[in-house]
């Protein structure tokens, strides 16, 4: 039955049964292990996308499989009407590993941001009054697709067709401390920032910018919410990206890598701010599901046992150097950006979508953001050899494609 569902049938299903929300690449992945994926024809690929940054410990890691199997043979779901063993253990682990005192679990990044915005508004309303509702976020940011997170997202084209949006969201240019200073006032409840803008094109916050954001929140009595949905769980070479900056948020949102590929999100907050939520204020049927939490506990163990955060820093540094060297050697790269294993290359004129398709043909899975940006989010156990392989493919494409119109046409 399963084997009959091949790429041809998948393409047919896309055409006939799905809403057209995705422009999927013509490949049907059926198996994964470590940094590798296999399609329905048995072709092997090196994965530099890791399920949009979620499969942080690689595909089908033995310890994660075992944890999921163990938990799903015991209890798959009960809801948050009751205590859940792996959820409690995970909350304790997260609190012990971060600035936070309390955790709320949900299922995704957008839900985590939704919850963080609700928490900030409720806390501020109680502490400073109901006029403190404004959320200041950055242009080009991405916080999710549900209404609150969409309103916070600084990409108007994504929100425009769905107006009216919730009120009280203001966007300022990223990395512009002065603009932030002008926007944060007595009506601001929170500043919401990604330490590295991911979906917006991989733009790293300047250290002075995040420091100033922290100070401004302090001075003006607003909360600092960091969206670490993409940057968290070791992706940038620290467990959370804000650790590179020497600042602490009041609230942090996490998802993607948290459960290594299973749907799980979390809002982490200080004791003080967490007071904002009382029973009945927020909730989720599936949030913090036992299987997802068991997977997340295994992810945290694997990160530590296999020193994957350190690997992200080391291989990420190597990858960045190789891309910078590539920029010197071949024409067509405007900029190399990112930190750890969250990297991007901005192309001068080649079509990034075409480069992605050419990479796929050569056995490398990479992602593009719009027409000019290639993004790399490999599993944290990627090796320098695998990086070398991809860089060679990119070099070939940039040499061959550029000017001849092969790739860019
Ligand atoms: C920084 C950031 N926040 C939020 C989200 C939304 O996460 P999800 O797709 O799990 O809702 C993303 C997704 O890419 C993200 O990168």
C-alpha cells in the first residue's frame, strides 16, 4: 500500500486534494537517518534544511525513536486536565537550563508567539493598566501565521490579504536602535524580536542593538520577548541565541528543534511575568503532549551527549568560512550571513529557487527565501565533509550558471 504511493501519485494528490498553500519541490522523501534523506526511488540526499530547522539531532535518532516508542506504548494523549509525566520533566529541564522560571507548552512557533503576546498583554494590563498593549516588533521579522503572530510579523505582504488584523502592533526597522527608541513608549507592553531574523533572510542582530533593546525595555517598563523559535535549541552554537549577546529576555518562545521534529512549542517566562496567566486564561488540547515532550527530553539528552551545540558552533564557523571563501572565488554572491548552523547566502542575480532545484538534482537539500537568498539549516550533527560537498556544488552552479544563464534563467 505504502510503496504504491510514489512521487507521481503525490503530485496528483497535490493537484487534486490539497489546498494550494505550498509550492512543493518534486520529491517524495520516505526515509531519513542522521543528516541523510532518501526519496521513493532510493536516491540519497544530504539535508541542509532539517525540516525547516526542526530535526536538530538529525533524522530518526535512535534515542529519540526509543523515547517516542516507549512513551507512545504507554500513553499518547490525555490533555492538560491532568498531570503529564514527561511534560513535568521537560518543564523542569527547561527551567534549569534557561533564565526562565515557568513554562507554557503549545504545539508550534506561531502558537508560542500567540501565547507570549497574550501573556505580555495580560501581565501589563494588571501591573500597569490597560493602555499598555502595544507590541513593537521589527520589519522583515517572522513570528507566524496565526492572527496575533501575523500582526507582529513585519512582512506586510503576508498579512495584507487577511486584514483586518488585531490592533496595537508597530514595526520598526531591524538593527536600528534609534527607531526602536522612538517606538517604545508608555503604551508599549512588549518588544518582540528574533535575535537572528530567519524567514526574513537570516539577518543577525547587532550586539549593541539587542543590548539597547534590553535597556529600553528596562527604562520604559516594557517586556522583552525574544522569539527563539528558529534560533533556539543550539542552532546558532549556543543553546539559545541570546546567550551570545549577554542579555536575558523576560519571555522567550521556542518551537522547531524543541522536540527534534515532533510538533511542540513553549513559552518560557520569569516568575514575575508568568503571574500574568491564571487558570482559564490560555490553554491547548495537545500542547505539551506526552509523546512530543518525551521526544524533547531525548533531544536535550542527545544535544548534551553528542555535544551538538558545540558542533553547531564549530561546523557552523567552518561552513561560514567556506562560504566567505566561495564569495571571493566565484562571482555572484552579494553577502554571507548568519551564525552557527543558521546561515544564508544572498545571490546577486541567480534565481535562488533554481539553485535549490539544481542542488536537489545533485543530492543536496537546501532552501531559498524569495528569489535571491539561499538558507542553510542543517541538523546540528552535520560534518565538515558534508559542508565541503555542498560548497563544491554551489561553486559549480555559480561558475556554470552565472553569466551563462543555466541556473539563473
Ligand atoms: C522566528 C520564527 N517564529 C515563529 C515561526 C512560526 O513557527 P511555526 O511554523 O511552527 O508556527 C517561525 C517559523 O519559521 C520562525 O522562524
